[in-house]
C-alpha cells in the first residue's frame, strides 16, 4: 500500500497548486514591470547620446536629412574636428582648468572639512553656517566685483587664472560634502592616533584620508565635471582671447562656424562629452558610495 501511494504523492508534489501558480505569475509580472520601467528610463537617457553619435558618423548631405542611421560610416569626421584650428588648444585649456582646479579644490577643502568635522572649537557651528550660506550665493551676484578685481587690479583678463586661483582657497560645496563624509568616521580612530603621538596633520594623512577615499573621489568628480562643463566662467574672463577658450566655450564658436555641417558639430560634441562619460564610468562605484555615505550623519 505504501509503495503504491508513493509515486502518486510524488506526482502531486510536482504539480504546482493554484496558489503557487498565482504567486509565480505575480512575481513574473512584477519583474517585467520593474525592468520595463528601468529599460524605459535607460532609453530615455541613452537615446540622445546614440542620436548624437550616429549623426556624427554621417556624411554632410545625410546629416541634413531625417535619417537616423548613417548609410556609410564616416569616422574621418573626428579627424576633421581635430584639424580645426584651435580645437587642440581648447582641449589643453579644458584639461588645465578641470585637472588643476580639481586638485586645488580637493587639497584646500580637506583640511577645512576635517576641522569642522573633528575639532571642537568656539564658533564651529557659525563657521559651518557660513559655509552653507556660501553655497546659497549665486556666482552671478559677485561676478562684477570679481571681474573688476581680476581684470583691473590683477590684469588677468583673457586667461583662465581668475577661475583657477580661487579654487586654491576651497569650495563651499566640497567642504560641506567632505565634512558630512568625515562625520561617518568614528572619532575613536582619531583619538587613538592622538594618543599614539600623531599630530593633527599626520592623523589626517595617515588615518582619516585612507578611510575617506570615497568622499574625496565624489568631491573630485563633482569638481571635475563642473570645471569641464563650465561655460559661464570662460565666457566672462576668456572670451576676448581665443587662445584661452575651453571646449565648452569653443564648441559654441565651432557650431557657429559649421552650422550646416551637423555631422562635424555632433562629432565635436561627442569628443567634448567623452572624457566626462569615461571618468564617471570608471569611477562610478566610488562616486555613488561617497555621495551615499555623506548623508549618514548630520
């Protein structure tokens, strides 16, 4: 009797119950809904880049049509862009502005953020309030006195130095972001280093900074993206000197000179966007981790 009913019970167990079938269908529909929204959102952001890239590979005549894909692939459009007079100079200026500016902001902001996060001194909260208030101050409000200072007093108009030099004195957003991240590092590490005889500078370099790499990476990426895409600053200080133009400002001049050559304009746009996309692609893990952890403590 037992041996006769065993196969029947096994077959019954293999047959899913109606409740299990409904649960399975519900899980499948949920998976499809979630991933459909994700795919739709991804396409919403990716398709403009795909359109720009495909247009950059079209011929001059096809770029003026409604075609979405090139009939023939013209990779030489990118070579033509680099052959435009001044384009390599714009690249060099953008690298100087973004690279040197990022280094100066990170180096100057870390000590201030460390002091606001780990030191206990009179006026600490007032100092933090001043930093936050600087974040709320639009740059357009102070652009006139700043321009008069750099152009009339320092005679640096027509260069990028009025944009680079102030970064050596810190940035309010970078200080605030780093301060929030440093608050997540337990004070016990800092106190143990002080007990062992480490000074504040050595504690910052040997103990705090290795633990704060995600926050530093996030600040560096934010500053690099801002400097690379900055249009307002070069327009104010460097517009009179084409030799000091950056890619963001030079691209406007390039578009005006090639307003009918949309394939070359799109190729230049791809070359301007490519460094930012590559930097974020390789550093996105540290960037996301740094931004996420800055909100753990306030």
